């Protein structure tokens, strides 16, 4: 059996993780989160944000695992997983659905993030009935040199013990006196070091981040995702994860995660501002120029599904298929949408909304 190369510490940590630099970064992250919550509150239908941003998160999180999809492929993923999706699209769709499994679990438990919820997220992500690792031999390698950089706990008993401690730490308000954002950074590192599942630990860990932010009341709904920041700083992410194990460099790791929260909140606020402006522009024009077909449900469908289809309109507005087709064709003729055929399917693309996602600035420079 492989020997663990890092002794996972008990929680809370027996080190001072709230340095002056960390607390300064915490304050900056909270300012950015406050702006994000204000922008999100302006969107009249939170489902618009949750559905669209969840797909973006799913794409970015999958990209970290080298599952690369284009925006075009992502926006063609509908409300439910389709048998016609290619394997990469299915991975993204599974991640999106796993996020909802976790969020619904959080609501069902009254705010507890249990190991059963975490296992449920994993099972939905991988589409199996597995749980914590029960076979030794897991090791993490440098993706370029193939050198072993870390050996996580090997036995199911060890993994279950560490995950039980982590579950308690997550859910007990008095488990430590740290700021919740600092606690989130430590939870993420602890989870990735336990590495409890045979596969998908990174994606499950990133879902755990947003669930914790919702649990702590820092988000009203799951709309802040760190995966895009991690994708753009991937070498730093893995280097700093390992530096904690090798050198106990907790401050650098926590500062990295806090910068990620701040940068992501600022970038998402800008995106939501653009979505809000476009949403109200479309709403006013539709009411004035196409009042015969206007409805809140039709407008919401155009923004929940940037690549919408006739069946989405039927399902979300209640009109018949022929009426839905006429409405979409009218919107396309008026320039609100762009009709295009991809394979056998007609899509009605909200081009200006898609452009907002395509033209998002890099977060690395922030």
C-alpha cells in the first residue's frame, strides 16, 4: 500500500490563518460580494441567472479537468441531458445537474452540507452509485512529468474518518472563529487533500465551495463560481495546493482563494449588469412593438436559454408548438434572435446575450 505523503491536520487548524494580509483580502472580497448581490437582486427572475451561469460554471469546471467544450456546444445543452449530446457535452450537463443536486440537498436539510449530499453530487456527476474510495493505490501525479506529487489517504476507514471530521467542521458554526471565506478556503484544501472519490474530486470540491457560500448567507443563490478563475490560474492553483502540504503555506493558499472570490464577484457583477440592461431593453421593445406575443415567460426563455428551441418555449410558456414557432420566427425577423440550423435542429440565438459571455475579460489582471 502507498504511504500517505501528507498528514491531514485536525480541524480547526492549529495555526493562525487570519494574518493582516488575509483580513485585508477578506474585506476586499466582501465588497465585491456585496456588489454582486445588489446586481443579482435587480434581475426579476433568478432562474435566468441560475440556469445560464450554471452552464458557464459547468464548462469552466470541466475545462480544468481537460474536458474542453466550445461556447456553441455549451449553449446547445438544453434543460435536460439529451441522448444526442456528445461525451464532452454530457460531462458539462452532468456537472450542471450535479450542482442542482447539491443545492436541492442543501435546501432539503435546512442548510446542512452532509456527506450524503456530497456523495449524491459525486454519483450524479459520474452517473454511478459509488461512494468514498475503497481500493488503495490512488496517487496524484504532475500532469507533465508524471512524478508523484501527493498520496492521499488510502483506506476507506481513513477517508470516512476525515470526511466525518470535515462534515462536522462545515456545519458547526462554533467549529472555529474564522471568517467564513477563510473557512471556505481551508475546507476546499482539506477536501482536495482527502481526495475521497475515485474520480471527479476537483469538480465536487468546486461545487462544495458554492454550497458553502450559500449556506453561510454570502450568496442568496448559487451564482458565484470560482472555476473560471481557477482555469485562468491553473498552475498557481495546483502549486499552492501542494505548497500547503509541503511547506504549510496556508497564507498564500488562502490569499489565492480570496483573490478568486473577489475577482469572480467583480467579473460576475459586470456580466449581470450587462444582462440586466439587455433584459430591460428587450422587455420594453417587445412590449411596445410585439405586444401580441409578449409574455414574461417568453422573455425569460430567451435569457435562460441563449440558444433556445421551439420545445423550450412550449415547455416554459404553455403555448402550442405552432404558436411557439411563430413567436420565435417573429422575434428572429425583428432582430431579437438569430435563427440558425445546427445539424437537424433549429436554434434561435440571443446573439447579444451570447456576446456578453464571449467578451468577458480575463480575471488574471484584476
